[in-house]
């Protein structure tokens, strides 16, 4: 049953780890000094020999996680997205991606909705950097329950995976016993026939709001939660665009390199159709309240509505 309490996706990490620790004796958690907000009280349930706080030494944290993975431990490593990806990208590429080690990289504070912490902490290019690494899975859940399921499911994957979690407390979209999430998967949250809206993370919620507004304008939108950015739920996306003839992609990320580019490339190769994008256009973040920053950078349902109306007029019908 779906709860009504709003929760953030980052809050799913600690409880998921506790369940994983009960399932796997080889689970090890490496943390970049973000344990308090990321795990809350749940981290206390992890035995001291399975949880290591490496402090603000992200490069060493990645090297340690690679070594533990080579020693056959099931490794989860976590930090803020700006530090995990921005500061330790070379180590991720050299010691995890190239050898294909099944380390799970859990990043919190992705996007502008980090809020008051400002541009240094608002990582807007992480998805672009991670999805281009060969063999790297990239997941961006849209609510607490999908985040919980994806984190647990990642433990069984024999490949590196990057999971982006966020700070905003959001309504639950999925039941708390729904485990039907997988790398390469997606979910149609609303069926439609006239425009496809693909989104990930917090923008799934904006897409659903936009679909309601579009319905009042007699435009029937289909909304797909593309929580798997790499690999994409390609068949699901293409089948939807075959029906609608056009697409809008919405993401809390830079315009270049993220979900939008991935879908545009897919559509161009497989079924050329007009695509519009709702994303941060070539700017860094800044300090402010999350909702103000969403409005400033155009990450809103109204922008999705505008893009949907425009792209619908471009259809080949």
C-alpha cells in the first residue's frame, strides 16, 4: 500500500543498507563523512567492521572501495554527488569502471534542489559524466520506495552502478512493497496518446502535474518514469513515441549529456521524431530555496506544459 507521508530518496539509503546487511555477510559500506544525513539512525545498526567513514578523502575512498571489491566484498560507497563524481572521477574511471568492478556508487545532493548550499554542492553534470563510462549503470529514482528497491536490487548486480539520490521530500509514487524495478527499466505512470513525457528524479512529479494541466487543454500525455538513465528503457520509450509522435524530456541536470541527450540519440537512431527538453540550460547552480531554484531554472510543470504544446505542433501527422 502507498503511504501518504512525503520522503526524500536519500532517506531510503540507510534502511536499505540495514536490510542488505542482514542478507549479505560480505556487505561493506564506505562513507565520505555524510553518514548523519544519508543514514540517520540506520547506520548504527551496521557493525563497525562493515561501515567505514573515510572522511573528506573521496579519492582514497574510491581506491579503498576498489580494493575491497577485488577482495570479494560487496561494496557500497557514498558521498555528495559533487564530491563523489567531481573530485574522484579519475579514480572511479581508472579503478572501478575500467576493470568493471561491481562497486555501487551512491550520490546524494544531486541537482539544484540541494538549495542553500549553492553551486559548489549542486552537481548538475554528474549523470553526463557517469553515463559515458562503458559498463556504468546510472539510476535516478523518483521517490523513496523506488530508491529503496533500486538500492537493494543493485547489490545483486555484477557491474558498477551509480545511483543519484536527492534531498527534497516528495510524495510517494509507488507502493512500499513494489520491488519491480531494475537496471534498464522504466514505468509508465500515466498512459497517453498525443505526447510522451520522459522524466527522472524529482521531475517525474513535475511531469505528472504537467499531464493534468495538459488534459485540461485536451492534450493527452503519457508519462514515463525513466529511472534507469543508463541503460535506457529503450523499447518502452520508442513504443510510446510510436503512439504519440513526439516527446518531452525533463530532468534536474544540465541540458547536455543527461537523460535528454540519451533519449535524443535513441530517437534519432531508431525512430526520428521531434523532442523538446526541460533542463538547466548551460548554467551552474546558486544558493536559494529549492522551490525558488526550480522556478529560476525552469524545472517546473509549467515549462513541461509549454514544451509539450510546442513539440505536439511539430509532429509528422
